[in-house]
C-alpha cells in the first residue's frame, strides 16, 4: 500500500533520454578528438623520423670526412652545384675495415657507396660495393682547407647549411 506524501525514487523516462543524449554527444565528441589526435601524432612522428634520418646522414657524412685519410681523399667537381667525393676512412656503416667511401649526386639525390677497393669515375658498381640512397639535395659542394672541410649542403625546402668538419686524421 502506498502512503500519501511518499515519492518514488528513480528517474522519469524523459530524464533518462536527456542523460543518454548528453552522454552520446560527449562520446561522439571524444571519438572525433581521438581521430584528430591520431592524425596529429602520425604527422608529428613522420616529421620526427625525417629529422632523425637527416641527422643520421649528417653524422655519417661528418664521421666519414673527419676520419678520412687526407692523402686518399679526392673531390671532383661534377657541375656548379654538386661534387663527387671519394675517400678512404676509418669510419664504416657496413662494418668494413678502412673502407673506401664515396658520395655522389644523381637525379638530385645524394648516394653514399662503400667498398673495399677505390672507385673511379664513371662509377661502375661491383659485387663488393654497397650503395645507400640518402637524401634529395639541391647543392652538395665540399671545400678542403689544411685543417678542415667545409660542406655546402642545400636540401629541398630547407635553408642552405654550411658545415665545418675538422680533419682528424692529419699526418
């Protein structure tokens, strides 16, 4: 028996529908924000990966030149914007002892090759040579002084860079 003046506990149908509608709107908003966050994260990760790869290439180039034998390093001017570099160095990416390394630009792309034997131009690929495709470049010039190299490097959509690389293997 129900007493007068006593109210039932609970929600009405309208209150439940309003609560479900509000919860649905919040869920839809959060789901769209999750998609935006994933897209943003992927874009930033792509930029970070690109920057890390450029940094790795510059570090390899720096070590190849800094640890090169000056007497066995040649710089050949290919055109006004690119040079071909060939050197014997104590730095190796492919676990070789005192390899010959070279850098050349073909179709506006910088390539690095590493070999047991010195290479000559025009470059002929051999079984002992490993070629790595590095970066797109617009300018790749190297100048040598008594104590350092000066690398003029221009990447597409980037500012031109001048890198001073000390020669560590001077005899």
